[in-house]
C-alpha cells in the first residue's frame, strides 16, 4: 500500500512536470528608445496627429520669458520658491476677493509634485503643463502650531521642499530654526496654510494635515493659476528673474 | 545604440528542477512535444509611460529627442516582424504627464496602446489621478485586459472590468499574468480611489502564481508590478517580493522609473532564479527578454529560469 502510494506520488510529480514547457535559454537586451531604435511609426503617428494638432496651438502660446532656467533643488530653489510664492499670493488675493477675512500665513508645495524644469527663455503653456500636469487645486487649511512643526520636521527630514511665508533652518535632517511672520511658531496658535488638494487630503505622507480645524477648497486649478500669474507678471514687469532668498537653509 | 543597451547574450540553463536528473527522457509522453522544435517567446515591456506619446522636445535638458510611444511603436513592429510570438506588456502609470492626458484623459492612451497591440497592462497609482470614472472611461477603449490582483474593485464602478489574472497563449506557450499595485493610502487621494481595497501584495502573489503555474499549468508566470524596484526602508518592492515567490518567472516592474541595463536575477524561495526588469519611464526604454522554450523533451527538465545573465 505504501509502495502504491509512493508510486502514485511519483507519477503525479512527473505528470505535473511534464505538463510544463521549460525554458532552455534566455536572452535579454533592454533597449533605449532613441533615434537608433527606429523611426516614428507612421501608422501610430497618423492616429496621434489629429489629437496633437488640436492642442498644439494652446501649447505653443507664450506665457513669459525667464532670465534663468528654473530647476527644482533642495533645500530651496528658484522653482520651488516661485510656485510656493504664487500659491501664497493667489490664496491671499482669493481671500480678499471672497471677503473671507483670512490672511494666509504659509504655503507648502510638495517637491515631487513639480514634474519638470522650466528652461531659460520662452516659457510656453506646454512648459507649465509639464511642470504641473496634475489637475490639483489650491486648498487652504487651518492648522495648529503643533501641526506646523510636524510639517517642518518632515521637510527637514526630506532636506527641503517648496515653502513660502516661513524661514526654516535644517541641521542633520532636523529643524534647527523655524519662524513665520518674524516670530517663532507657537504650538497653540492657528495658522492658515496654502497647499494643493492632494496634500490637504494627506497625500505624500503628509498625514499631519488630515484633520484641519478648517478647510477651504478654492476650486482654483494650480496650473491655470501659474499660467495666469506668470503671464500677468511678464506683461507688467518684463523678463522674469527669480532669485533664491535663503528661506530654507542648511546650518552647520 | 546608446545608453544601456547590451549585447545579445545566449546562455544555457544548467539548473534543474525537482532533482531533475532522476527524471529520464523515456518517462515523458512524447506527444506533448513537437519533435525537434524550440519556441521563442519575445517579451517586450514598458512602464510609467505617463502619456509620453511624442518624443521629448529637442530642447529638453535630459532626454532631447528621445522616448515616446510613436517611436516605441516602430520598435514593436520590427520585433513583431522578427518573431510573431511577441508578448507586449505594461506595468502601469500610463496616465498623467503630458497635455495629452489633460485634454483627452486616459482614453487616448488606451486607444493607442490597443493599436500598438498590448497584450496586458496593470493599474498604477497615477491611473487614479482623475478618479475611478476616468479609469472607467478609458477602459472602454482598451482592447487588452487590465490585470490587478491586489486591488479589489468589487465595490466600485470598475467591478468586473479589471481581471485578477489573465492567461493567454503565444505560439503554444501558455502564459499566466497577475498584477500587483502599490499601497494607495497616502499616495493617492482617498476620494480618487473610493472603495477600492488595497490587499497585501505578498499573499496575493503567492496565491496567484500557484494558481497560474499549478492549477492552470502555465509555462511562464509573469507578475506585472507597480510596487517599485526597491526601497531603502521596509516597504514591499519587486526586490523584496521576488525571493519569497516560488512560481513567478519574471516580474515586469514599474513605479520607481528605474532604468536597468539588464534584468536583475534573484533566487526565489526554492533557490531557483527569477527575473526582475524595469524600463525607466516615458517610453524612453523597452525591456526585452526572449525566452526560448524547449519542446523536444530531449533534455532534462529545466526550471523556467536563467543562468549567467
């Protein structure tokens, strides 16, 4: 009986092996898609063309001219500062227009949310789309000083991100100094933070924002805001020249 | 060929399964094999294409003139003409990244990928960017299955539209595909994923690979993963998953936009080899792996894995 059972197992084992085909050889060759990899595929190209043509005019529209490339970097950079400043100033104007009697204190822009750099020279709508492809909108949340500090801790761990309305010193991945409006942060004071809906919903591990005291959804799409702001500024002041200002700095 | 392409390497597999040396040729029913025949399966794969339909502009700082699906399509056509047994896969994050997405949502991507002949894809985190209704909208245009094993969509509008696994056949090779998605909480806005349930990828992977290899007798089991290649911290990734599997032959990865010269080869839980590959992003690269299957049965039983890559 035992022998019978054993034979049965062996047969099963063999049968289960036999049912598969087996790999004898594997070749690998990951391929870089550049002009050497081939021409543009004419069939797919013919599919894409009508779509491309329909958006090309919009994409090529000039927004502004920048004196320098705007590239994101840490602890701060022209690009992170610019976007954060625009969020803060747009939210401030929004509150005035809506008679909300709110003075936004700070802005936070997640580093990963800025998806491309802006080249020196002509900035087109296409560039802004590449920078901010998401359909995110500006959101205001009222947070405690305690939450503010948690946010600063996170920014310090990450080595810097996009901020406005605050000055943050980082030493060894920790907050070494933090001020807003010329003052230190008080745990019990409430602050208005401007950010995007993704972050306000606790995205990118910013779960400290999950339960704010108050929240205002402005419905203002960030990409539209950037295009509008840069375009107005260019028409008003000419070539845009963004400077870093040491709002986030590394301390030795 | 610039960048990371590498020369064609041909390596013979030496490793056997189940102490295969004890199993002699005579025990195999010969009718299972077409005599004297090898079958080549070419797997081409992409990930994180992010609506990069066109190549990067000539003024782009890093990738001027490179990438794009319109160029990728000609590479696929060329490979398909060389070997009709071609399996074309994508590991997610098709959506978001160029104005094509803002204007035409995911619909255009899935139209084009269907046109290109994709065989299967999976759901990356950016597929959720405009919520479930836009995934639903795009799926109307997909002529290939979306496979996700650890996102449970049953309480959502996507119920029954995303398959937990998919089995297909190319040139007599039976291929089983399952899909793994990344943790949504903290990465995707709650409103955007709604009642989608994220399930722990590891037990799901073990269940799926067994189902595909053992119950469905697939010759090759492929995981489409949007977990990411690897992380410094303790978070599940392709590299942490692979050594715990037993029947998965290849993980086609995504999410971390990792460019690899060649697939990483790791040992699975049974000490056999498993491949992990990823192809950057924006159709800047395509992963290419050729599996040559032995239908002759004149050799010993080989594990579906590689040596000396």
